[in-house]
C-alpha cells in the first residue's frame, strides 16, 4: 500500500529525529503509524524484531533508531556504538526484506565522510579517505547501513534509501551539560548565564571553525520527501554505488556566530569570549546538497528561527531537564 494509507513503522520515534518524522507524517495525514519503545521492542534482539514484522503488515520503514552521543561518549564506549548500531540496522533491514517491506529509509550521519574530505562534502567522498578517529566506530556502523541498503536493493530488488543529515538540532535535543552537541550545549550554557546574570560566556576554541546546522523538522520533511520520490526520478540523480543523499542547508556559520545568534535569541547581554587554548577541530564541515536540490527539496527554516524554536522547547522542558 502507498500514500497516506500505508502502514509506516518509525523505528526510534522517541529520539529527536524519529519524533520529528512522526510529526511530519501526522501533518501529511498518515493514520497507520507504528511505533515501539525500546522496552516494548529491543531492536538488538533478532527474534523480537522477526516477530514484530511477522505480526504487522508494514509498507514503509523509517530507520531512525540508533545509539548516539557526543565525542566523550564515542570515546568511552566505542564497542557499544559499533555493535548496537550494526545489529539494529542488520535486524531491521533484514526482517523488513523478509516480510515484504518494499520501501525503507535509513538515516545516517555526516560523520561517514573522511576527516579531510573536500568542502563542501559530496556523496562521492564516501570511503575516499580516513575517518575522524573520535567517532570512527559510529561512522563505520553508519557506512555499513548504507551498504546494507545498497546490497539488498541490488540482490533483492527492494527500494531501500539512505539520507545523510548534517548537524541537527531542535525540539527533543539532548541538553546534557557534558554530553550534548554544540547547539543544545550553548543554548543551556547561555540561558544559565542569563539567569545568573553572568558577565560573560566562554566557548571552546577560537570560534572560527565553520559548521552547518539543520533544524530537525527540516530533516523530517526531507526524509518523507525522499521516501515518497518516484524511483525513476531518484535513479536519474543517484548512482548505484552512491545511493545515499546528503541533507543540509548548504550554508554554514562560525561557532562564534552561532553563539552570538543563540545569545540574541536568549536575550543574553553579556560577552561571548573564545578560549583559543582549547581545540578547534576541523576548520570546516559543510554538506554538498546539490543532489537533493535537483530532486526538488531545500531547507526552509533559517538558523535564527530554528534556534528560537529549540530554545522555546528547552524553556518548556527545563523541569524535566534540570537533573539531566
């Protein structure tokens, strides 16, 4: 079954991306959306995943479930990151094939690209160099997910697609003071500086590295857009061995500019200072999104509006996040 009458399984619906995909599907009129918490269905359990697909006639799968974390988590638990993600992907993709699911969308990450990939990073850069060591296990797992989809397409004639988002942020993000990514971390830090009336906020590094940020609702609309594309149209733009599609804004900003934007949204009047003694990381990370643009999709939420939305969500959930 196709269209809004399709039965759609969103794996990972409690995560930031999965929740946004559910919201987008609901906005488009989908009624038959299946979700399961990790307590209800452990995607690492092959027998449980087999039984789930046997019990439900599923038309489409959005595979947004993954073990994720920042640099500290990746460095501390590399075995967990590679094992959990490999087995989740293998179980869901294989059982989807076994039970006749014709369309699946796998969600990856921009970390699949080599550490020194040419900027902006095109899909063709995959496997063209060494990965960033700090998140190599996670990246290896995501690359395996792409290749699983490509291999099942080639061998079994299914239609399993992959999208690779840039840095995501928005409602449902992780605002942990140590383990979060840069946008939620700065939102929390700058908000707390405002509440405490602190005269300055210090950010790591020189502030000059450039990064690209995509609101999670844009990612969700892009995901549904790619899932719904006619295969004939997709095949004209996607090569068999480069079947994944980048998703981003095509625009970046410096980390200092990001902090200044967040300060403007939060209403913080203190100084934003840099600490050049701390590492900067890669000087630039920008996705080449020309392929997706040719297919007919572009992001619509600018950074200021997106930060406003993320900050509003943070303020509304502070009590829950206080001990996080």
